[in-house]
C-alpha cells in the first residue's frame, strides 16, 4: 500500500509536462524551427566586432611596492 502515493505524483508530473507543452504552443515557441540553423550558416551576416581585450600585462593595476619586483 506504500505505492499508492506514486499514482497522484505521476498524474501531477504528467499534468505539469502537459501544461509546459501547452504553454510553449501558446507562446509560439515552435513557429521558426529552422531559423537558427539558417542564421548560423548565413555567410552574408555582418561579422561580430571583436571585444576589447583587457590589459593582460597587469590586470590589477600598479601598486607602489610591487611595481619593481626584482629589487
């Protein structure tokens, strides 16, 4: 009789899954299924500009006691 709690749990999980599917249909998640694949392969798209690289020589700035570590 300990297994009887599994029935309402499985029904509620199924209802949650069905609700999520119906929500995705209602918000038009399936309208453009091939758009992302076409955008990836589009050679005419403008290139993404490179990001400015941070200062790699000293990313933390200079401090008065650490500017010349050899002395």
